C-alpha cells in the first residue's frame, strides 16, 4: 500500500492561541480537512491531532502537533516513521515573517531561518520536506516579533487571510496529484486581481471636429 501524504499545520494548541498569526498553519489544515470531508481531528499517540481523508483519491493525513511549536518534530517524525512516509510526501504549512501578508511561497528543503517549528522538524524529519510559507508580514523591529506572531489576526486581516486560505484549499489537490508548480500557479491565479480592461483608442479630432481619415493629413 502506498504511503499517505502528510499535511502538517504548525501552531500552538489551545483556544488561547487559536487566532494567533503563528497558528496560520493550523488554520490552513483545518480548512482543507473541512472542505474535503476528512474525519474529525482526534488525539493520537503521536502527540498530535490527526484527521484522515483523501484528495483526488490520494490518501492524506492532516496533522496538528499538540506539543507546542518548538517540539513539532516530535509528533511529525513519529507519524512519518509509523506510516513509512518519505519527506517528499510531507507538506508543512507555516507562518512566514519575511513574506508580506497574503503572499505565499513553496520550497522543498532549506534552512529554518530561526522558525522554532521548522527547527524541530529539521532535527526529527530531515529538512527535505515541502514547506508552504504563508506570509504574515514583519512588524518592522526584531524586538516586536514575538508579540506580533503571538497576537491574534485583526478583523481587517480577514480581507487577505480568508482569500489566501481559500486559494490554498482549492489548489492543494494539484500538489499531491501533479506538482508544486501547478499548485503555486493555481493559487497565484486565484489571488491576482484581474487587470482592468484597456480603454478604447480615441482618434484625434480635426479642427473642424471631424475625424481625419487614417493616412490622410494625420500624424504618423
């Protein structure tokens, strides 16, 4: 039997943290599980809540570690070993300070850039998993970072947050069935506003008010 894909949301457990910017990964997997009819999230022996479902016939496990952010790898590493899932079938959704709010980037492997959840995953799972980086913006000063990520999304943030989660949820089946490129292109199309139609060309008026014939006494 083929190994399932693991969709990991990073965040902190408990109602106090539920709407924190740091928990955007939890919000993403919650929406995916809801939209595609996964089983309810249930506690597991792996120190995380898990829901089971499928995307276009591909078995998937949605996982939210309950170890707190800096020990996320304890949970994900145990699930990977139990289900024999290779790192290329693990997708991690996490907050990204270095991306403007509403922006998204996808990469496989790389460093953790000081993100405690990724640092723990790297130690327990190798760094070769996929990362879907969800931009939450930087507060501008290093001293304000902790308060920024551990504060709730503002009501005004919903104007970009909800469309971002919706676009990611719409496109995630493309990731597991086709490629990260098709996933990223689908999200980009959904989030890019349509260009306004070009204004119709207006021909210059002659002194008499009549439009001069093209090529006859008209500027080239």
